[in-house]
C-alpha cells in the first residue's frame, strides 16, 4: 500500500509537470508588425479597410485572399501597399562598437521612411455608370464632418437601389446606422446605404446598377429617409459630385 501511495503521488506530480509544459509551449498570440493588422473576432474586410483608410479590394489583393468574406481571428493582414510606407529598412549595423546601445535601440525604433503619399480623394467627376439610389429629394447635404453623406427623403418601403455594378461587401446592423448595405464598386470606391429595412441582398453577392438592395426604413423619431455615402479609400466624398446631375 505504501508503494501504491508513492506511485499515485508521483503520477500527480508528473501530470502537473506535463500541464506546465503544455502551457509553456502554447502558441503566442500573433503580433502585427508595421503596416499589418491582426484580425479580431467579428471583423469584416470592410471594417478593416475603413479603419486603415484603404479599400477592401486593395487589402484582398495585397494579401492574396481567395475568399475575402472568410477571415479568421488571429490572421495577420497587410494594410499598406507592398513596398510602401511600412517597408522595413535595413537593420542598423552592429559593426560600430563605439555607438552606445541606447542609440542603437533608438535607431531600430525609428519609424520607416514613408514613400510619396498617395492621394486621399479623387478629383470630383460625375459618373455616367452610376445612378441615384432613391428618387426622393436631398434633405440633408454633405459637409465632411457632421454629415459624411446625404439624406434622401422618402416613404416607408420606397426602394433603395445600387448606384452601380459591384459586389456587396457588408450587410449587417451597425450601432448608430441601423441596417446597412455596402457595395464595393472597384477602383477604391464604396457606396454605403443605411437606415434600411427588408434587405434583399447578401454579402458577397454581385449586383447591377439599379438593382434593388432594400427599402427605406424609419429613422429614430424622424421622417423616413435614406442616409447614403460614397467613400474613396475609406474617406467620405460628396455624393452629389459623382452622381448624375438632377
């Protein structure tokens, strides 16, 4: 019986040692380097692109994403162009013993030199391949700060159509926006439709110009309206400068 007790205690010690070893060898959480982003649970490609001021199409291309709609938590994505602002510079030479260690660390921490900045906004030009998303009158204009788009008046159930051909990037509910549909038109352009009901498209679906996306819903304590935005590389632009003149 004494031998059995010793064997039992030894087994407990061995099991504890194995648990500690397993914990010590568990993979570390991924860390984003310069110009990179670690995908968080619930992230979509549009959200990541919006935070980084890029387009979903650019990020998908830079990362060779076969299916941009399927992101995994912990996945590390490049959010700047290859060879752009986040390109690494050569490490400081270690062959200078007279350089203080603190100075060497400061050299390593120095941010990489940025390449020539890309234009943020395109020149305003009306698009012949785009149309208005709704037939109502504009009741709130764009100012770039408190209003990132325009509000178009209407009635409950009025159709909301895609301004042009593209791929549905987002169909979800966002705080402060209600039901949202976002369409990627390529060329770093994205159209955003909010305050909707009866959404009729799905994420990843290809749509045509004029195709019905949803219906105008009710706003919080106000009249029915469509809030509409056009974004270029994640930055809001005045939709009336790109849609056909009325």
